[in-house]
């Protein structure tokens, strides 16, 4: 439990170098813990260290674009059989909040 809670302290780091050092120490602790779940997470973090540290450089996340992509995928599954691509685009804009229904009266 302490190992899990100590990971959240990485967000207190101010510089990319500080974050990288903290993550390396956390990963070492996770490997030493002997808990298989933490070991697999630590292995994944070690492989993606560069990407994790990038967040501390620019403070930019791809969460919004990932969310929009997931909405489009869900809509595509629901819309199986649409033959009109323009209608599908309209539905994407509607579901992703890019289309104001008050602006285009029926």
C-alpha cells in the first residue's frame, strides 16, 4: 500500500530531472517489493519512462484527443450500416460537442 501511495508523490516533482530520478527510485522499489503486480507495472514504466517524463517538460496530455477518438469508435460501432459519410460526420460533431444544435434549426 505504501508503494502505491508513494507513486503519487511523483506529481510533486518540479523538473523533468527530478521526476526521472523519483521514477527510477520508485521502479527499483517496486522490483524489490516482490509483488508481481508491481513488478509488471514497474517494467511497463521503465519502458515508457521517456514518455512519462515528457509530461513534466510541457505539461501537455493527449487525454482529450484520446477521449474524442473513443467517442468516435463507439459511435462507429453504434452506426454500423450508415451509408452516408456526411451524416456520419454530422453525428461525430454532435456527439463530440463540436456542433451546437441551437445554431442549426431543424
